[in-house]
C-alpha cells in the first residue's frame, strides 16, 4: 500500500460523505424525503453505498495490485494482514484488498444488471396482467405461481451445472429472469386499483391506446413498489451470486467477485480466515445498506403507512 | 371453505406438475448426457448404448416424458443413475437430516424472532429497539453460508466447542440408538441450525416488530389504553393477537428460505440432506434424481404457502367470513 492508494481510499470516503450529505440536503426539502430521513440508518446506507460504488468505479486507483496477479506464489501465500497487504493475501499470493475492490465492480454490477432485468420484466408482466385482466391476467399470474414455487437456487444450479462454461452475461440474465415474480405481483396489485381511477378513464376517453395508458399514466403511479423491490432486489442478487460462486458455479475463478473470493479462501479458512472473511463482511455491509435504503424508500414512497 | 380448499389444493398440484415438467424439459435439453466417456475413463460405445436403452434414454423426449408421468402417477420416481437404487430411496434417506436441520432452524427462527420483535415493539424507538434492530438487519444481510463458515471457524476450529461438520460421529454413533447418540446428533446440529435460524430470526423479528407497531396504532388498541390497562398488557394481550396474523404468511415464506439456505448450509457443514443430494445429482446429470428433488422442493414450497393460507383463513374471521377465501 503506497501513500497514493491511501489517498485514493480517503478520497473515496470523502466522495461518499459528500454524496450522503447532498442526498440529505435534497431530501430535507420534500415531504417524502423527510420520511426517508426519519430512518436513522437510511443516510448511513446511502453513505455505505456511495463508498462502495466510488471504490468500484475508481478500482485501478484504490487497488494497489493487479487483482488476478500472483505476486510471489512461493513466499507470499496466505500472508496475514500487514501494512503491505492490508487484508492479507490468498493462497495464490494475490492481494485480497485489490481483489475485494475489483470484486465490488463485479458483485455490484451483476446485482444492478440482474435487478434491472428482473424489475423490467416484473413491471411489464405485472402491468399487463393488472391492466388487461381476464385471460392474460390468469395466464401470467399462474406462471408467476409456478415461478415462485421453483426454488431459484435450484433452477440456477441446474442451468449452470448442465450448461458448462455458461457465459457470465447469460448467468446474469438468468438471475434476472428468475427474480421478477414477486415484483410482478406487487405491480399488478397497484395497477389493478389504478386502472379504475378517473385519470386512466380520461386518458382512454381521449383515445390513448393501452400501451400509452400503461406507460404514461399507470406505471409512473406504480413506481413505489418497483423502486422498493429494486432496492431489495440488488441485495438479493448479490447474496445469490455469492451462494452460486460458493458452490464453485458462479463467477469463474480468476475473476474476483465477492462470492468467488470466499470460494477461493474457503479451504484455507482455518489458517487464512481473512481471504473468506472480508468479502463476506463486504457483502453483509452492502446488503445491509441496500436494505436500510429500501426500508427508507418504502416509507418515503408509501405515505399511507406511518413510518415505524 | 371446503370448495375453496379443494380449488387451492388442485392449484397446488398443478403448480408442482408444472415445476416437474419444466425441470424435465430443462434437464433433457441441456447438452451432455449422463453416460459418456470422458477424459478419465474409456467406455465401450456398446455399453453406453445398452445403458441408454436400459434407462429409456434412447426414446424420443415426448415418449420419455409420458412414461415418466405414468410412473409418477403410480408413485414411481424412477431409478437413480448414479446411486444404483430407486430415486425414492435416495430421497427418503436425505429427507430426515434436512427435516431435522430445517425444523430446528424453524423453531429457533420463530422463537427468537418473535421474542425479539415483541421486545423491540414494547421498547419502540428507544435504545434497545434501535440497537437490536440494527443487529437484526445486519444478520438479515449476511450470506447464510458465510455466517456458517464464520461460526464454524470460531466454534469449531478455534474454540473446539462444536464439531467441524457431519451429522453424527461415524464410529460411535452410525445411527441414533441411544441417549448419548441423540446428544451427539444435537451437538452436530447446533451450528448449522443456529446459522439458518439466526438469519431467519432476524427477518422474523423485523416483521413482528412492524406488525406489532401497525396494530398498536389501531382504534381498538387505543380503547384498551383508554380503559386504563397497562401498556404491557395492551401490547402483549390485545395487540399481539392481531399482530401474529402476518407472521402466518411469514411462516409459509420460511419454507423456501430454509430450503434454499439448506443447500448452502448443508454444504458448509457437510450435512447429508436434500441440498447436498440435489447438488451432487445435478453435477452427475442424474436426470431422475434431479427431477425427483425438484418435485420434493417445489412440493414443500407449495405446501408451505397452502398451510399458511389455511392457517390464515382459520385465524382471521374476516377472511373466513368471505367464504371464498383469498
């Protein structure tokens, strides 16, 4: 670790602090924002998220070593944390801190993309089912019942194990495509009540087609469940990816994701617990932050419920 | 109520049927076959052809599917490729360990979760509530298997209080026969059950606290307070009854959580249950065993939500009164 990496890390903390302060300042001007801020942990969550996103984006600056580079396989195996390697090294003599920083890119990236896929499909299916009702609703919701009854882990395991060397992009897509069932139910419930409202009838009366009514009038008003399930969705995907990688089926090994770092360190957990310990802590922190922000958003966007 | 129950049951069976179909199609569409020569072993093509014929893999897929369904209707899950015994036998061996683990975890989950949630609701917005709430949120955010690894490291490797894996001592207690072996089983069970239970309890506590506080804002609770009842009695007697209703839903949701968690936790603790069986079956392309495991897994999930729905209808007169149910 050189002075520069420490400086970069300090800058990341500073950026995150500024981001959290800015969110606070903006939020305080609106009623929904104030409900968000009433959660004591929501601001802390924003800070943690901002910190991890900044380090992920600035990974080359914050990480002192090449995340896949084996520094000295003979002498630097499983070194405990020191000033040179702040989080130690793994069995291949790679710097755990550098892997963790680059891992943030993969884990957060996978979480975000898979969540976007899940939320898009979920919102689309939920809106179609709630708006058109009848046959479409019945077919879609029965498929959702089936989807919810299939253990997600099981499906993903099957896909990854049976199609060997599945490209990472396909895996991310699959994670997204198995995660929209809950969202679609929430969106459908909202759309069912929205479609009976006067402004929807008015839009239809002036000749707007179903696509326009759904996208311009109904869905924007059903944004609350979509945004909230997006916040929780990222965390779920990160946990899921970690689980898959732990079974050796997620992100392929030289690439560092938080799950695959845990997988690499697991056989040596007794002698070198830092390799598996720190990425798990990072996952817990990020998911914690996402849950805190999700809780805050839920109360902020759903004024019918008093903040508890 | 009966008509509703019958409809609900029919839907549950249809869902499990759909899951089995999807699994069947997925696994047969995947590249690769269970019987093939690989780098390690040379197999005579004649032998492969005979094996494929023996297990009916030479038939067209629709024929295989119809045959599988016909056997399923007779309660036949088929013959496992890798274990040289019926799928039903393999699953029957794996269910008791998983039930032991998941059942104990469920007890920890709800006992600890309800107690914590209640305590938090009673002390709402005070130090104890906020501190516990954050701890619960942290546990709720951990990867379950990672918590297992950490517990294993601390209590198994460092403190040597608990064993580092397995379900029972293979030499002294090959099966539960005496009180000492039961103790041995419990000793092996503690860490994995705690792992699953703690993560679940964190979620349960959060729900329970929210449910209590929501109910506590209702008029009838205010009436109870106005009568001059003590706060403790108002919350623990009057509010609790209704606050337990959403917990029933949570109970149904706990099944898939425990099942998914068990796949990973069983791996961490080398626990010989359904999770481990499914993972090895998938890797070995043991088609009948995978489909059988999917059948059991989805069956448990569907059963969980069915039981939750029925309990809900029984517990909540507002739903029962509607007759048709949700």
